[in-house]
C-alpha cells in the first residue's frame, strides 16, 4: 500500500541506504594508482622471470652437451678396459699353462 507522503515510483524515506554511491576523488585516484603500480610490478617480475628462464635453458643445453661428451668418453674407456681385461686374462692363462 501507498502511504500519503510517497508518490508512485518513489522509495520510502524510512528505508535505510546500504550503499552510498558517493566516492571521493582521493579514494578513486588512490585505488587507481595502487592497481597501476601493482600491474607494473607484476609486468616487470614476469619479464625478469622470463629472462631467468632463458638463461636456465641455455645452461641446461650446455649441461646436455657436457653429459653427452662424458657418456662417449665413458663408452670409449669401458671398451679399452674390456680389451685390457681380455689381454690380462689371456696372459694369465698362458702363464698358468707354461708352469
């Protein structure tokens, strides 16, 4: 029902206002500055992490080359050890046969 002091389409003055639509310019500028500075800091941090990631990628490539060269040297040395072991066993067998 409509009371006598309200017109159709108007809200009653007894309803409390929960949201105050007035925001001061100082608060608005402060919030905008905080958001812009936070975005700028985040942008720089992501850029620095990208550079660090690129450096780590290069270091990993260098380590792969080092490991691969170490693997080939290991294979070569293990082949030479097998040959030397065969020669020693052959010499020992010949020496036992001569006794």
